[in-house]
């Protein structure tokens, strides 16, 4: 008769590094596709007459509060029991202002010098503010449930395609534009949830959605074809994440303002 105790080793779980490697590989491949597309577009535009430009910019992102619709498990991290999973719950989360940076490639036409097209790629990191959020469970018995959230890091990379209009002055050129965009979002980190009564496990989830951006700015073109500019940009999308702590099936209605300054070169 064997008196040795039964093994208490935990069941195997998916290798965390392997999961991170797969997501990182997907992100790198996406950025390579973006770069290849931008270079092909630049090559095509550079063969045309009129004005083609390339530029880089850096600045800050002023975040607006993000409204969230999700399924809320108030017994998290334990499996939800009857009446503990509330579908369609909603709340509002605060996002931190952050640095923004990116590149842009554009072209104005000879036949219509006031009209142009542009594509740009920008990245920003609007991390979730720490604090207690109020979640409306839409339940007459539970009502509003309060939960602490901290340590969630967000990153959004945006690839936008804009139609531009400008005043085609010799040096000073105010402009405005609008167009669709692809948003790659990523949430990661650790922290507390369950109103500070239980630890939140590792968060690592991504989202790819469509949205739109608009912009307005002022360019100054020097005699040496160097372009200096300041720009305001607005962006909006609804990102979809699988799970972040007690939330699942998450729709984050994200919107933000960017204030940018940049430098570029104009080919003629």
C-alpha cells in the first residue's frame, strides 16, 4: 500500500512566453506590411509631378473619457454563478494623456493644387487611470457595482488615409483633412480589481478595428523645400477586447485629440 500523498503539482497552462511571442510576431508583421505599403505608395507618388512630401511628427495626446460596454462578472476571478454575470454592463474609464509620434506621406496635385491625399501612422499609449470605477450592471437587485482598476496599459497604433484641402500659398499653407483609419489596440499589465479584494491576473489582449480621423494644421514651406508644421488631429474608434479582468466581450469607445509638431521635406 502506497502512503505517499497525491501530487499537488498544478495543471499545465499555456506557456506565457509563447503567447507573447505569437502576438509580438503578428504585430511586427503588421508593421512590416504597413512599411512596405507606404514605400510603394511613396514610390508611385514620387514619379508624379506636383508636390509629394514626407514628414515626421511628435507631440501629445489629450484623452477623452472612454465609455465601455462589456459583460461584468462581479464574482471575478471565480467562475460566475447564477445572476453574477451581467451582460451589457457599462462604465466610463479615465485614460492618461501620453506622448504621440509618427510619420506621414502625402501628395498635392498639379491640376488641383488645393487638393491632396495623405497617409500617416501614429502611435500613442493612453494607459488606464488607477481608481475605482462605477459599473452599471443594469440589474434591479445589484444596480451599480464599484470596482478598482489599476495597472492596465493601453497602446493604439493608427494607420489613417485622409483627403486634404489647403490654401496653396508659396510659404504659408493652412490645411484640413478627414478620412478612415485602421486602429490596432493592445491592453496589457497587472493590478488590483474586485474593489481591491483580489489580485488581477496578467492582461494581454489585442484589437483591430476601423475608425476615422480628422486634422487641421498650418505648414510653412521654406525655399529649401523643408516643411515645418503644427497640427491638431482627432481620432475615434470602438476597440473590441476579449477580456480585461472582470470584463469580457469589451467594446471601448475610444476618442482623443493629438497636438503635434513636425518637420519634413517636399519633393517637386
